[in-house]
């Protein structure tokens, strides 16, 4: 059987090796220069000077299909994900129709399979229509072909404590997790940005940190009470980090994520009134950014998740108050983590692999992903040049949308090759389009 050999690559920043793959498995790891003759007829990818990571996994992606194909489709989102170094993404439920039934999650799952570029794991809604009044078909989605294990009303908070308790109890039966969008709705009515001195200066309704922190505090106690798994989406404040750290110290089964934009950007950007910086939860203070970086480094925050939120042009190219919340993230996430965590000395490459592959796969129960780069592992590999700078050009991104907050910014780290199931999906920074099933949508 012909295979694939990656030569001269440095797994997790270690010594150079050749990685030999056959089928969908890593079958050997040998010294540099020794792999070329290992399997006759194998393809060869030059990995000289590149860092090898297990294929990245994003637990929080918005792919918009069905319903908002003008902003993104599963196919275009999969292309952006592959170019960003991902081999699996979890697609959030706030589509139209909402992914609150087995039929809708299976549709998203099948569209992901058609893309051929990444594995798409649908996230099921917690409540019918994201309305927060009745539980959705959690069991039916869990036993569907999509085998949903992550449930979230992301974009909206499951604000009713009794309903949240029932959801946490329900998903225990199939080892599911509730991923909460922590936002007390009564404290954020009409909110447009972080609440503080700057919101007063700019004349925008403020979004207090306590709106996030109060829900996290409630939910970690509920999760502890029922003995279930809780995941906190897009943590954004120093107080939230403190609460999660407190909960973990007491053995509560809670995990948390931070987005790349909350690791890098601050509320000061809102002074421009450019809606590209309007996001939910909002960009916070520099002190919050520092606390988030510290929490990610010490493991209080388990993962980096993009919250990739594409929007059609008209939903962002308007006045601030009318603009939709959200930013693109799939193609820039790894670079932002390199910039904020690796180049600053806060995290090594093993830490990046854990926060962007191993831990998100574990939380989402994506058993084929998040493995180690060892013999016998599934051959999902991302190869990045950490020394290469690139300039973010919105028109060059694979997403249908252009709402990136990093436009014109120089970022470190270029994804050079991506291997999924032992075959290249990205080679020399470009999609290997025949990796996708012929006829996939664009």
C-alpha cells in the first residue's frame, strides 16, 4: 500500500524525524532522511524546519448552514478550517432551522462528510428553537448518525436554572456535555460593549462582567450538584477565570474555553466604532486579557476555541448598533496563539497541542482526534512554520465572509501542510481540492 511520508519535521518542537503513514495511521517514526525508502511509492511532504502538531480541533464553530448560506456553508467553513490547521470542528446549533432535532444534526454531519476536508461534529441545541423553555431532542440527537455529545444554545444563555439542571441531568446518560453561553440576559439588554469607563465615554450601553460571572457561578454549582459535565464557552473576564479556578480546585467537572480574539484584542478597539470589533461576549479590558492568558497557560482554561462567526457583508458594513455580533477565526487562531502564548514564553508546543487538539477532542468525545504523534495514532497532523509572518487579507480568506478583526495585521506562524486520515488536505499552504469529494459545494 502506498503511503505518505513527512520528512524532517519536529513533533511538538522536538528533534527532527520522518513520520511514515499508511492508510489512516502513523506506522513509523524514524530519523531524518530514513523515511524516504520506508514505503515504496509513498508521497513525500517536506517538513524541514516545521513544527508538527496533532490535527487541530475546534469545539466552537458557526458554519451557518442550513439557513444562512449567504454568510457561510459547511463546505466553505471546512475549507477555512483546513487552511487554519484543523482536522475537526464542532458546528454550533444556531442555524435556521435550529439544530434541535436528529434530522437537522444529521444534515450538518452529512454535509461535513461531503466536504472531505475536516470532520464536522454537529452541536445540538439544548432547548427547542433556542427559546429556553423546553428541552430539545437530546437523546435522539445523541443516538443519531451524528452521535452528538455537545449541546449548546450558544448565542443565547440557558437562563432558567431549573431547565439547566434538567439538561445537565439528561446528558449524563450518554456522557454528553452542556456548553453554556454564560450571559444573564436581564443584565445585558441592549448591551453593545464592555461596561466600564470607556462605554460611558463612547455612549454605548455597557455589558457588565458580572453578567457572565454570575451564570458561571450558578452553573458550576449545578454541575457539581447533579454530577454532570459543564463546559463554559468563550470565557472573557478575570472574574470568570477565578470562578473556574475555584470550581476546579473543588473537583467540579467543569471545562472552559477562550477565543483567540479575547487573548489578543481589547475594548480600546471599540473607539473606532468599526463593527468588525463587535462580538459576544465583548472585547474586555487589558487586565482581563492578561488573566485569560494566565488561565490558559496554567490549565484553568482548557482549550482555545475560535467562535468562528461569519456574517454577510450587510450585517457588518453598517452602523455599530445595527451590526451583528461576531468575528471570523478559523484561519487566524493558531497564529494568534503563537503570538500571545508561544512567542511570549507562556506555553510550549506541547501546550499548544493540548489546548488546540487533545483537550477539545476529549471534551467533545471526538475519539478519532486529539491523539499523540506516535506509532499507531490516527494520522491527523498539522505542520506549521512558526518563523514565517503573514499579513491577514480578508479577500484571501476561504470563508464566504470577510469580518476578520485582524485585517492588515501581521501574524506569526504559517500553516504549511495538513494531513487528515493519512492524506494531505493542505499542501504548501494551499488546499488539495481533490481531497474533497467531487461536487462539494462552494
